[in-house]
C-alpha cells in the first residue's frame, strides 16, 4: 500500500503565535458580537418585541469551526461578517441614543473578526506554501 504523503516532507504540527493570536481574536470577537446582538435586541434597545434577536443565530454556526482551526470556516466567515458590518453601519447612522453606540460596536467587532479571519487565512496559506516548496 503506497502513501501519497512524501516521508521526507516536513510536517507542520504546531500553529505559530500569530495564528493562535488571530484565531483567539476571531473567536473572542465572534462571541462578543453574539452577546452584543442578543443584548441589543433583548434588553438594551429592543426593536419591536425582540424578534430581531434571531440575527444572532447564524453567528453560532462558525464557533466550532473556529475552535477547531478549520480554514474553510475562517474563509466563509470573513465573507459573512460583512452583513453584520453593514447592519451596524446603517443602524449607527440612522438611530438615536444607544443605537449609535451599539451600531458602532457592531461595526468594530465585525471589522476585528474580518481582520482576524483574513490574517488566519493568509498565515495558513503562506505556511502551506513554505512547506510545499523546496
């Protein structure tokens, strides 16, 4: 039985410090965004009867993938997070009172998540390229 893996190729078993930092930043920012979305719509400045709190449900999906360092999760989260950025930007500029600050916080957290995801993808792809090239 032959293996497709070259026995002479170096194997990467540990994540770099920058990769650990970017994953931690993405994970913590995502949890903070979930808490912000729920608190905003249920207690801080509810719109209607709090039914907009369901906007936090899609944010639960990438938690496991981020925790397990799945590159695919970082990629699609970096695209999905722009929906929350846009919603925060619109509400920060159109609401009054607490809505301005809550919208600004949503924009900030969305930006942090995007930066962390982009950083993770770039670092991981660069590391894979470095291993594959002689």
